[in-house]
C-alpha cells in the first residue's frame, strides 16, 4: 500500500480522512494511530512487534529520566556531599540514556547490519584458513526502521537535555513514531515538530485539504512521470553494467540521480501533503538541491532532516568531546586557525559521513559513498582560502553567472559520480562502471539508437523531458521565494479547479503504469 498505489489514494486515505472527521476531537489521534498500525501491518505484518518495542522502551526510558531528576531535586543534600551526589545523579541519567539508545540501536544493528557484519567476518576467517565459519544470518526488516529508530533516539536525547518533557501519554508517543505518512521514507521528524499537532484533533479544513491535495498531485507527477518511467532503463544499465560502454554508464548515472530525486522528493511531497490534510506540518526534506554550488550546500538542501539529525546528534556531540577539543587546541597552535579548526572538526565530520553511508545500506558501496563526500567536503574546506585568494587576485567575481555556472557543473559531476556508486549493485561493480567511462567511451551510442534499446521508447523520453522541464521551472520559481500555491489560491474558483484537473490529467496521461511497466518500489523505503 505505497503512497502512489490506488489502494492508498482511493480507499485507505479517504476512509481515514472520513473516520478522522467523524470521530470526536479527543479520539481523532486514536484514529490516526489505528490507521498507522494498519498501514504498517500491510507491509510488515507481525514485525510490528519491533515498532511496539521501540515505542514502549522510549516511553519508559523517558519517564525514568524524568523520575530520576525529580528524585534528585526532592532529596535533601548535605552541603559537603552535594557535588558528589550531583555527579552520581548525572552519571545515573547518562546510564539510563545510553540504555535507551542501546535498546534502539541493538534492534537496528541485529536486523539490518548483522548479515553484512557476519559476511565480512567470514571473509576474514576464510583468508586466514579458519576451519569454522559463522552461520549466515538474515532478518526481515520492518518498514521504516531506519527512520523511526532515529526519531526514537532523538526523543530520548532531547528528554535527557530537557529540550522537551517526557511524554506520559503512550498513545501520543506511539503516533509520533508510527504516523503513516512518514513511515516509509520519512522525513525524520523531531518530537517537538509533530507530536503535539498530531494529537490536537483539528477538524479537516478546506484550505488544508486542497493544499494537501495539490502537494500530493505534484508528488505523484514526479513519481509517475519521471521516476517510474526511468526505472526500467536504470535497472537495465545497473543490473548488466558490463554490457555497456562509457556513454551509457554516464547516462545511467545521470538518469538514476534524477530518478532518485523524483522518487524521494515526490514521496516526501505526498507525505507532506497527507500531513497537511490533517493540519500537521511535516518538515521539508528538500530545497532545490540541484541549485547548490558546493557539496556541503547540496547536502543542506538534500535529505535535510537526515543531515540535521546527524549534525545535532553526531557532529556536535563529537565536537564537544574532550579529545576533539584538545586536538583543536594543538592543531590551531601548530597549523594556524583555519587548518587547525578543520583538522579537529574532521573527526566529527568523519563520524557524520561514515554513519550517513551506513544508514543508507549494508554494502561497501554505501560506505564508499559516505567517505566520498567526507573527502570532497574536507578538501573543499581546506582549499577555500586558497580559492578565495586566487579568484581575488585574478579579479574573478564569484557571484557572477559564469562562475556560478562553473560551480553548478562541477557539483553535478560530483553528484552524478556519487550516485553511480550509490546505485551500483556493489563496490566492485561501481568501480568497473566508473572505469568504463574512460575505457569504453564511444559517442556513437548517442547517435546509433542505443539509448532507445534500454527499455524506454522515444515517447517515454519525451514524457520524461517534459517532467524535467516542469520540475526545473517549479524549482526556479521556488528558488526566487515565490509560493506557487499562494499564487494559485489567489485565482478564482474556476481557474483553481481547472488547474487542478489539468494537473491530474497530466499525471494520468504521462504517468508510467499499466502494461509494459514494472511496478517501481519507493526507493528510500528500502533503506
């Protein structure tokens, strides 16, 4: 029951909207929670037990942290023992926090990563001719585990640092983790962003429903017209990479990047649109990433909630450790302020990017993907003063369109290369595909019709091109700070609904579905 399925669009969501509106205000969040568990069960069945365990454990740990604080504040402390008692209290709260985090991570590590770890450990045992190998382990993954685990951890950490109060309402906490629009592909929400709104029980409003519908149609357009049409071509190239030369591999990397963006951002549009119908503001996850000029900026605009999570819960905590602080002092004294600061921050940056790679999957190509961006961003930070001096001495205006165009082209090459390894079946395949760009490059593949033999016909390419133009145009408008939906809202009723019907018609006419098209799964739901 994916967000783009007929079952979701025409049965599940309308039934939930109707049940929500008819229910008493105080009961509406229970309707959403029940619908969320039904949605989860439709994908993962009895694996719901893992989500329930995460919910119950963070509920208990959060209340335990609060109880620990109340006990300390209510107890009498002798002046001579106050410092030691406070240290013991803080140590106890840290142990409770780490217990809660450990419970969440242990489930994720066992279910998602144990097979990868055992496989590579067995390779080491084989290399040293060890007589016995570990048994192969593979577990079924519940949907959304990578997303709701990060939400659960952020809740515990925020309670620990008293950014939020521990929630004694188990139902509200359960809905925060399980809200069905965010289960499959996120975004990764913080408790302070959505939990309260989810339980307010606001009645459905015309503006919210129509705005949400507009956002969902836009997401369906990106998913069905671009992502699903490109799916067959991308799968053909990446599943049999040795059959193709450099120009086809480049086309595969470029088109997969656009497929991934259309699929993921389209799903997020549907997620945000669904939430908007219920009066819930779900955080944005994309902000025109291909208008970026550097890799760092790209990742501030792409999968925003994952980047923000890693920054707040990985980068900053590592940066504040005693080891990194001392390293920073020594580095600045030896190498100067700029290089010393970058050297010390690189420790935290490494942690962010190794986890970014591993979060996405359990192959070496994902680890390579994380390290690829770590190295590029680190080099960019190191070279920034030199680039600034060179452009200044050459009197190059870094804000003019020519230089910004150069930056955009450079970034696109970086992104396309990264996605080549990200999509490859494994690291070896990625390396071979990358090598073939230089050893098997033939322009004839562009003119001899080779691209039309990979699953897409000329009408398919025309439809995809139209989709690209539409997405690019909307991106330019949004980049200029113009709200298209607010502009449409200013039109008269006839114009608004005509526009809506035309948009629906375009999705129906240009969308890839039916005979001849493979059902394309939501890409990020696999992570």
